[in-house]
């Protein structure tokens, strides 16, 4: 233990003293390691493969096989702690695309070593983790980017420019929805609203179940969790809201210049302590910002959505995923102003925002001393916190309290002020061997 | 082909027709005319003076029917019918003098002295039972929803009007003080013009969002499965359907909306004088051809009525509900069990409580302009004895139930509506969805051979 502290000190402090991460001139390549490379991580690694992929880490070498084969020169690991320790000198930056419950411990371990971090959405599994990760990144001056690639799109910019240009007047109400965890109405991406399986099938070859669990509480392996379907389980995933919220709330956050919500309320189908509910509606109240009035943000998932706006023409699609801004002077479905008459009358908003070189490129540029990426953790942290706060309201014991109150949120002190027992869901104890 | 027995009894005698279905289809119009007209010509059902007791029969008595029979216990309970001996055993026992039947058709045929019947079967059998009774000139109390399909509801409503029988739907809340207060607040202008109403119910009891079972356990000795199925398409017996859990299965029940919508919409319909909506849309947590969804939201657009502006009515079930209104002070209950929220230009009302509390206190009670009810079942008994029509007689309950069931039409369109987020445009008088004709298959349910309205 004594030695461990010394080792940690030795590996972190010098960089900090030296002023953070290695300076990488634009002409050089960033040395990148991947943590969790079998699923979305494979895509992320592919998107940064203009750089040097020096090391890859996955707890399931079977699922990671494809990515391993595409990068035969990268050294392979199962435990990100071992990789970061052994490859410390060789790694400039880390791409984290593990299940949600491992994001924070992997990211913060890297950040404390002065590594730049690209982390999949949602930034973390809990509100507290999101706060800690964002603070650490700021302190260690590393370049960061969350994996909500839509932030780099033209659509996100058009939404901002339309609203800032006055296309729909003041916005007091926004609705945002996804069909997830459903896929359409007759299939699912992953199950929610189910209980814990009782059988204990053997752990597959090539999967290190203990490392997969990471900081989460111990439980026996089951294919109900891995791969991908961990999203529906409280201990590992963050439900439909966590999966999609950081994508679809991001443009709202930017356009309406949102800061932490004042309160949150939720309604959902029967929910248990194992999995997220089948369908939910989560409502956030935000205060006034500058000359923008208070706004209510309604999130819907599992097939729920707001009413079709009368301003849509017959036959126009009101899809299974979308965002509806309700302003004093009109509405916007995504960046499309409705009704059509208002869209024509308004025309195009002035182009005031810079366009992106690409979501992953933004991060690479930032790693090389360029400007911060669009979803750097100073932006992504508060966004992820709000998303994850919605999940606190869906917890079975908290949902019951919501018949009488909204959860009032004191963001500065990271505290739900009127339902104290809800604060236990802002963070959790880690298993031994894991810490922030 | 299965034989059909249609019967018509009057005080003066009886005609009985035994015809094959093939013949029947051709002769249907003539027969229908023949079976209804005589009663009508003779002035409809037997006149029962207020001093006398009605002779009442119950059909479907094991569950909710038992409660209904208890509520009309001041009258003579002369006959009882149920297809499930075990489920109905206790109720059979508590009426030792009532004749017992499995088949309502046999009961109505044999028991000449019945004045009125109480129908509390599963939804899919309401219409065939109620219709046979109506055509025989019996008064009918029928549990909600009035029937399983919009088409059935329309036919029942018309038949009851024609036969001149006293009717009442089992939405007992219609008789309550609360329903009158809602109406009186709105008449008094407490909310100003109402443009939006939200109604929700979290009734989690019946299984939904599941597929048909594949195993085929044996039918219990105590159950007549064929009669339980009645007009519904044949399928093998399974305990997942009964008792009670049929509600979630499209072939038998009508989901939470059908179960509860007629209760919760009645105060909205009355106070806002609603008729048919112009359109309906729905979303849900996933819907299949077997069962209703676990959770759903159904939205209706109603046109302007008698000086009232167009109004949007939103239904939520499965735990979904609207966001907590800002006017509701922290600590006051905004429960997910069930409630209605009215939003007017001048205020909001939760159930029959004005929001915020301060406005409720300041306003007090609206002027009492509506007559109060002697009780929901009593209304029907009075109507059977020549009194005024009951509060939820089929002329009122029919259109209400049609609107409720129209929500299920939208839900059952599932993906087709969901992906593009379309509305169904509805022509109420003609019972037709005008923009997506494939939806019209859900307006009327197919009957098994041997069953007809």
C-alpha cells in the first residue's frame, strides 16, 4: 500500500509538474490506446486510425478480435490499469468505450496520468462521476471529447442559429424522444423492465468476467448482460436516457445555453431495482439564462413521444426519434421550422457558428494543442450530469416520492435538497481495486 | 355448419327459429325485423310499476358481475349464467333461488320472466349477450366498455333505442358528486375555455405486451371453454386468459383504455359536451397483434362544440402521466394511480379541485345546477320501472365507448402510425378512418361461425 502510493505519485506528479500532457506538434501522430474496443470502441478506433494505435485493451478478446486484427502492431491488454501502467510512456491519449459503469474509472485513471481522453457517451454512470471526471480533466489540462458525434453536425449548428436568429421566438418547452430500448414498436435493442436471471451459465472462454464487472458490485456472469445488453441494467448501463440523451439533448443544451436543471420529475412503467423501466417520461425544469426564459425539457423513451404538432403538414413525418422546440413564434422539429409558412417567412438564419472538421478530428486537433473539442468535458460533464440525474428520478424508491414533489437540484453542492434519500443514487461504492 | 338459435319471447307467446348460418345470412334482415318489431309494436318491455320488483338475470357473475348483482339486490335475482363453475361458485351459492345456466342463449330462451339483465362477461361477449337481450325486450345493465368494437357499440346503441329498453353502462363514477362538480365548475366558467385535458390510469394488473402461449394445458372440468370464447376467434384454452387476465388480450379485452377509459372520460365528455373526435394518434411501449401495450399514450382532437373551442384529450396508461403542473404546491399529491387534469385559459383543475389551492379556496363551490343521482344502479332500476333514462344509458354511453375504443384502433395500427407519427382522421357518424383505410379492420371484430349480433 505504501509502495502503491509512491508508484502512483511517481507516475502522475512529474507530468503535472511539467505542465500536463506531452506537447504533440501537428505534424506528429498521437499515440492512442483503446479501452473497450469490441463494440462502439471498434468504430471509434477506426475513426482515429490516422494516428498511431499503440495499445488495445478489452476484457473480451473474442468480441475484440476484429479490432485486434485490424491493428496487429498494437499491444493487447485485458486490464486497463495494467495497460496504462505498462504503456505509460507510449500513450498520449485514450479512447474509452467500455460499458457505462467503467467509463469513469478508466477515464480518470488516464486523465491523472496526463492522457487525453475520448470517452463514449454518457460520460459516466453516475452524476458524481461526471463531476469528478470533468474536474480532473480541467485540472490536468488534457484534451477531451465525449462520443456524442452529432455535436459536430451541420444540424446542431442550424438548430442553434435558427433559435439565436429568432426563428421561433422564446423557447419555453422542448420535447425530445427516442424509441429505445425499443427498435420500432415490435422489437427491442435491449430488454428493460425485467428481473435478474437466476441461472448461472459458465463464463465464456476469453471473457474476463471479473474485469468486465470492474467497479460494479459482484454478480455471476450471464449473457443477459454482455455484450451490449448491459444498457438496460442499473448496475452497468444508464438505460435509454443514458444511451441517447447525451446525443439528442446536446443540441438543445447548446441552442438554449442550458446550465444545470433546477428540478426533475419522472413518470414511467413499473420499474424494479435491476433494470430500467420499459418506457419513461422525464421532465427537467431549467431557469432563465440571460434573456432566455425558463424552459421545460420533456424526455420520452420506450415508444412514448409528444403529440404530433398541428403545424406539421399532413403526411410529413413525425418520427420515432426527434426533438420538438416550442417557441412563442413557431416550432422547430429538429432544425426544421414549422409551419412551412413560418419557415419560408424566416428564411435562413445567419451562419454564425464555425463548422466542424469532424467529431473525432476535433479531438485529435485538441490533443495537438488546437482548440478544445466541441464536446470537451467542460461541456459534456454538465450535460451528462443532467441526463444521469433523470435516472435518479426513475429509481423505484424515488419514483414513489414523485407523487408529491419534483426533485429539487442544487447543482453547485451536487445535492437533491428535498428528497435526501435520492442522493444515494448520485454515486455508489466501488468494488475493491477501483477508485476515482 | 353450426345451428343458430334465435328466440323471441313475449308475454303472449314465443317464436323460435332454427336456421343454418348460411340461410341466416341471407335472411338476416328479415329475421332481425321480425324479432324486434313485435316487442316494439307491443310497446317494448313489460311495464313494471315502481311498487313491484324487477326480475333480473346475471350473465358473467364470477367477477365484477357479483358486485353488480349485489347493487341490484333489492330486486329479484331470478337467473344466473356463467361459463366458469369454479369462479362463479360463491355467487351461485349466495342466490340459491336463482336458476343456473352456462349458456346465456339457453337462459334467455327458457326463463320467460326476466325483465332485465346484468352483463358482466369479458368484453368480447358483451355485445352478443346484450343484443340478444335487447332484441327480446329486456332492459340491460352492461359493464364497461359497452362492447369490444366500435361497430358493436353502434349496433347496441341503435337496437336499445329501437327496442325502448332501459339501459345503463357500468361506469358508476358517472353518478358521483365529483362528476357533477367537474361539470358545474366548467359551466360556471371557473377554467375559462378548456383546450386541453389529460387523463391517466396506472392499472398494472393484467398482463400485456406479451405473445400467445404455445403450450395447451387441459381445460378445467369446471369451465366451458367454447362458451367462454363466445364470438371470439377460436384458440386453445390457457390459464393466461382467465379469470380477469383476458383484459390485455386484443381478442377478448380492450386494454387499460377500454377497462378504465369509460370511467375516466365520462366527466370530461359531459362537462365539455364531447362527441366524436376529428382525429386520434397513439404511441406505446410496443404493440403486437396479441396483447395491448404495457404503456400507451392516446391523443384525441375534438372540434369546437356549442361555444366551446376545440380541445385535445390525452390518455396515458402503464404509469405514464403528464408533468406535474406548476400550480400544484410541493407536497400535494399528483398521483399516478388515476386522475384527470383540465387546462383552461383561466385556470387548471385536477379531478374536481381547482389549482392552485389558493384559487380553490377563493372560488369555493360552483352553483349547484345539476340534479344529483340516487345511485348508479338505482338509476337503472328506476328507468326499468318507467322512470327517466339512467345517466349512462346507451345513447350517452355508446358514443363515449366508441371514442374510447377508437383509441385502441390507433394503438393497434402500431408501427404504421408510429414510424411517421401520423394521426388517424375519423368520420364518427360513418365509423370510418378516412386517411388510412387499413385501420378500419379494427372497427369491427370478426365473429366465429355460429355467432352474430
